[in-house]
C-alpha cells in the first residue's frame, strides 16, 4: 500500500521523502499451485467495469497534465509590448511539448520558488517592457510535502499507463474486485492534486483578467504612459545628469542638460513628439512627474533649473 495520505478538503499533505509503493494484485501473490476452482469464469460486465475505471483514471491524469500545461503557460512572460502576445504563445507551445514529469520539474522551478530571474530589457528602451510572473512561496515543509505529492502522482500515472495491465490477470475473478479497489483508491489520491491545480489556474485567469481590464481603463493607460516616459532614454539621462553634475545647491541648469542630451540622444530629441508626445523638453519633464523645475533670474531674464523629486 502507498504510505501517502491525501485529505479531501484541502491541499494534500504528503510526508516528505515518501516513496510510492504500488499495490500488487492477489494474482501476483498467488502460489503457482492454486486450485483450478479459483480460476472461475468472469462475466463481461465485471471485466468491463475494470476497463471503465482504467479509462476514468487515465482521463483524470490527462486532465491534470493539461491543467499543469495551462498553469505553466500563464505563470511567466516578459518582453516588449509589440511582441508580448507572441512570446506568450511561444511559451505555451514550448510547455505543450513536455511530458508530465518535465512539467512537474518546471512547476517546482518556476512556481513553487522565487521564480525565474528577470531578463534585462534592451537599452535604450524603444517601447514599454512588460513582465508578468506568478509564484507561490512555500512555508515550512510545504515544498517537500508538495514535491513528494507530485512525485507520487507521476509514478502512479506511469504505473497505470505502462505496467498495470501486465499485473492484472483478467482470468481470475478475485482480481477484478482488487483491481477496482486499487483504481478507486488511485483516483482518490489524484483528485486533490487536480483540485489544487484548478484553484491555481482559476486564480491566474482572474488575475490576468483584472490586469487586462486595468490596462484598458483610463487610469491604466495613464499609468502605462507615465511608466513609459519615466523609463525612456531621455528621462533616464536627465536623472543621471542631475545626480552627477548638479550645483552645490542641488539644482541643474536645464540648458546644460539639453546640450548634453543632444550629444548622447540626438535622435530622441529630434523625434520627441512622435515618440513621447511632447515637442518641448520641459513639457516632457513635467509629464514624467519626476522633476521639480523652477525659473530663476539670470542676466536680466530667466533660466530654467531642475532637480529630481524626492519621494521619501
């Protein structure tokens, strides 16, 4: 008997380090000198019931595999806005090719962990960069218990698909009841895994729907535009210039920064309206909401100076 127990109403708890032990049907323990009287005729209906349970369990394992693929297709994606959908589709295609054992390993590497390291966006950025990831931080010994649970699931699925028929002696009546009992117990052990993955998938889909709705809202569009401006090459260079070349009082002349920008990012300056929606550098800085700008007297006129806002 397996020494793994699965509570019905919550995430399965599995003893860390547990190893799957496949039940052996009575025919494997029956001595070769068994009386011929035990070898009774089995009604087709009884035999068909075993076949039905085999098919039911195989479909359950297939359902679990499909849900793991769906979860892993959605848990991590990143890239530029123009190709984020293509990157998501490519990840789903890569996941779809994997076996249940490979899916299990990827699940623990990416979801039941701190996740994959983030890729560095290209510099300079020419468009918004997205990153979405979903992880579960295991508490206590949950990681070991969950890994043991999934290891047992993969072993049971492989045993049913590749070894069960070789053990089941269709000619012995007693074996049919033992087979039905074994298959029913196997199903009970697998159902909590399915329910666990189902809850994760539902949470993922709900969260992604909320993100999509937010990005389509006026507030979301404004935040996206703001994030794009704040990550742009022009604003990044303005921040760097202010921090490295400011006056002792903390202010930096905007004219000096403009000349420096022209040397390092002339193309961005020439196409500021097309790329950022503003023709003038000062208007772009106001829109980025990162700078304080003042006009100070100088030589009978005024000149603009700026500094990076303090958000502390």
